[in-house]
C-alpha cells in the first residue's frame, strides 16, 4: 500500500490521494487531461455543465493512468489537450488502456502533423485555436453518439 501511495504521489506531481479521496472519487467521470491547470479548470467547468457528468482531471497521461489503476476509475469519455509536454506516444498509451472510451483530442496547429495519425481513432479531433465551449460541445456530441450506438 505504501509503495502504491509513493508511486501515485510521484506520478501526480506530489498530490497525495488518501483513502477518503479514492472512496469519494466518481467511478465513471469524464477525464480531462491537460498540463495547463487553467485549461483543466475551464474544461472541467464547461464540460461538466454541458454534460451534467462528474469530471476528474489530471495534468498528464501518467497521472491519468495512475488514477485509472489506483483509484479504479473508468471514464466515460476522455478530453485531452495535447500541449507541448505531451507526446504522440502518450496519447497512444492512453488509447490502448481505454480502447472503447471516446477521445476528444485538441492539438496545436504547430503540432498537428505529430497527432494527425490518431485522427481517425478520435471521437473528435480539434485543432487550436479552438474555444473551450467548442471542445465541450464535441464531448457532448461524442457521448451522445456513443449512447446511440450502444442502444
């Protein structure tokens, strides 16, 4: 248990989740991943309001995968803001871990060529500049499409 906590702490940049945090964490949230805390906060607020879903956020793919493994969350949708710190391989690892989870991927116009090979596997692929509202709309549409295809 101690090694799990130490591993999660190192992956999450020093944020420690205790048992109470893990026990109250929603099991099926929308998972927002962005290295920029302001982007995470704005996306969490807008996506949560538009979809009426709980939101969990992480600053990177390693932290997101740690939440999935340690806290046992299984997100209903992924929202990834692929900033400068995120590699194509990071998004690939996330997609491999959650192959049936719709992914809304936002990429910089300058890094578009790096992420274009993932385009067909995304529920939505948005090139910045794009508004937080447009990303939230894409998440809502992806979730609706997923619900319709499962019915």
